[in-house]
């Protein structure tokens, strides 16, 4: 029973630790957003469906400029389908914190119980030391 | 910086073939000067136009700057000499967005044979930005000593070794450079192309050895620390990307 609980706690902790604290959200007015907010990076979906990241984007007229895979690029906005920007994901962040805390508590609980003796009546037996003793099976 | 002057020289090269004297002035909003150390160790370069979207600061930058990880992390801080990527972040398109860090004027007496060329470009070294505030402050105060030496000057006396290839002219500018009040002869490699509205764009570059900063231009050797003291630096590049416009009435 204890080991099942422990496994569940660790599973939740692991799952929550793998979710990012950010998510990419669609920007409705990309040119205005990039010009005013100066995000460090945007994810662009081209009109041909290709997705790429622009690092340090800036807007000049109808053109978005920045670095794509280490190469300076100028992308006409006509060729851009969607623009997504990374934002903090509060829900995921909260889940991460709760999951992490649960994991820590679970591990502490597990560690504190290691080597605990099994009490049978007035006799204390150590089942790890001798599993054949009465009460250990 | 020298490049600026050189660039002016290039103007001579690209100007229309008229025998009348032609005068050009530096378009400060569209012009920039830069320096770069080799090896740059992911942070040793600066420009007077950090507003240029193709430019990026190096590692250890101050807040508010963006770097491109694909480029910046290629070699990290390693002292790997590479003189092929100079400048590391060239300008691909001229935009009038730079800090007005330079002024200058050029005249050409004979634009057919390119004789009688003279010009001067002045750069204010306090506008050279690397993207790290403490480093820039140190360069201004301890290296360039801008309170004492307010400008760097590039005098162009002539242009030689002209090579025409389509709309592009390659040449060498001969003149002098003044840094920290000390003037030394210089030569700059130039690439000249036409820019809109009768303008000329001159990209220039020159290289000196790190020791020359001390022996030729009087920089404090201790201020450079290990870069020169331990001979980590191999080359020092200076350059410019200058746009010249015909002066009023020309």
C-alpha cells in the first residue's frame, strides 16, 4: 500500500516537472505587438505552413527582421500566417509547484519510513533482517 | 572609424564622371563605425549603431539586449582566432536609425580620374557600444579617455588600387588616423556601392596588431589587462559602414 502511494506521488511529481512554465499564444496584431512589446522571440507560421523562430524580432514597415537559425532574415508580413509568442503559463506553473512540493513530501515520507520495524504484539521484529519471522509474511 | 574616412574616399570612386568638384557629406543617421578584437571571445566588439537590427551584443550583455544563441554560442568564450567573420554582425540594409556619432565631408576635384580627393570623417568614441554598460564605461574612461580626447579623426588623402565590378568598386584609401590625439598613417580596404538619392555607401575595414594600440596610439598597456599582456588578442579591426550624400548644391 505504502509503495503504491509512493509511486503515485512520484509519478505526479515527475509529470508536473515535465510540463513547461510557458506556453505559446497566438498574437492578434503581430506587427503592433512586436513593435510595442519587443519580445525576445516569436514563432512564425509562414503562409506556406512552415514554422520558424525569429530571435530579437523588430518591425520596419511591413517587414519583420531578426535572426532565424543564426542567419539574419527579413520577412515580409504578407508571407506570415500566424505569430505566436511565449508567455508565462500560470496554471502550469502552479501545477509544477504543487507537484514538486508533493514529490518532496513524498520522498521525505518514504525516506523516513525506510528500515522501520514491524510491530507484532509486544515483540518488535525486523522483517528486513529476517523475513521468515512470524508477522513478516 | 578609419573606415569612415576610407568610405569617404570611396565616394570619390563612385561619383558620377564629371570634372566639376563634387562635395559629399556623411549621413550621420545612416552611418556607423565599429571595432572588433580577434579572437572576440563572444563579447569583444562594438558599434556606434546598436539600433541596427542585424547587430547583436556579445555574452555578458547588460539588461535590455537580445542575443542570438545560434550565433553567440558557436564558440562561447574560447579564444579561437577567426578573421573571416569581421565584422561579426554586418549590416545588410541601410536604415536611418543610428546614433549620430559621426560627421564628415569629402571633396573630389576630378571625378573622372579621381584626383584631388580629400576628406575627413570624425567619430565620437563615446558612442561605441558593446552592449555591456560596465565594459563600455571602461572603454570610454580608461581606454579612449573621451574626456581628454573627444574624437577620432580619419583623413583621406587619396584612393588607389581601384577595381570596378558591376556597380561595386573596391579600392584602398590612403590617409591618416588620429586616436587619442596621435595621428598615424593608415590604409583602409573599401567596398563602395550606390545608395539611394545619389548617395554612396562605403564599407571599410582595416587591421592593426594589438601592440600598435600601445606603441602607435598611446593606449595604457595596463588598461587592456591580459588581452594584450598575455598576447591573447591577435588582431584589432576598425571599420565603418558610411553613407555619403551629395552636399547641397552638388
